[in-house]
């Protein structure tokens, strides 16, 4: 159980950062980007779990536009045969005038993968494809936050495109300030009795 907390509210565009005590293999040391949050539940994707599957193997039309590495990331344990795509739009792009995207927060948008990638890609700084998602039913996420499984912190638009060799979990914690930043020093392998 984590003894520190964050004051941020869960909302689209915020991050859930797994606390060191969350040992569920689906979410250990993960950073989840919240796409949708309402009374009925919450939907997000894990940002720091690349798979061995190339975007080219499942969505060849989108592959040339995928951010490096062009791998499909594991968005979560729910509906892993479903693909979701997040993109960072270029400065000055107006989501309201774009077909095939739904704004999440700021320049981050959910992309309709049935859209024409060659039309949308020039308006994007980068995109990432996720297999599956992370979902919570009504009240479930609140219970997990209260139990100390998650910290809720603000996201930066570039978090959705962070390369896998970067420790996103540690990076997000370090930018929070004291005492949350101290969690970034928590060792990767902990022994539990």
C-alpha cells in the first residue's frame, strides 16, 4: 500500500501511475493514459508495454506513420484483439475540422483506424497503436485509488509517444515533486513475504 497520494482528478488526459505495491502483472510499474472517464466507468491504455508485434503486421496502412518503435503496444488486458490508436496532432491543427479523430485532451486524439492514414498522418506529430485497453466499471477505479494502487497525475502530450527504452514510470514520478518523486527510486524487483 502506498502512503503518498496525488491530488489530481481522474479525467481524460490524466495518467494513472501504478504504485510500487501494485503487483498485478497486468499493471505492475505501468503508466495508463485515461481516454474516457464517466460515471459508468473508465477507459485507458497502458503506455509503457510494447509487444513483439509490428504495426505493419496488423495495420500495414498505418505502419509508415507509427512512431518509433513501430510496435503495437499492449494497452491492457481487456479486448486484446481490439486496436486503439492515439496520436499527437501538430500545432495549429483543429480537431473540430478533422474527420476520423476524437479529441481526448490538448493535441492528443483517439484515431479511427478505419480512416485513411495518408489523409490524417500529415496532420500528426506521431501516433501509437495499442492492442486492448484497460477498463474499470463504475466505482472500481475509485476503490483501487483509495486502496493505494494508483496515483493520478497530469499527463504531458508526449507521454503517449514515449519510446520503450525510456523508463516512463520513473520519468512521470520524478516530475511530480516531493514526496511522489521518491517513488521513482523504488527498485524494480522487490521481494514479498
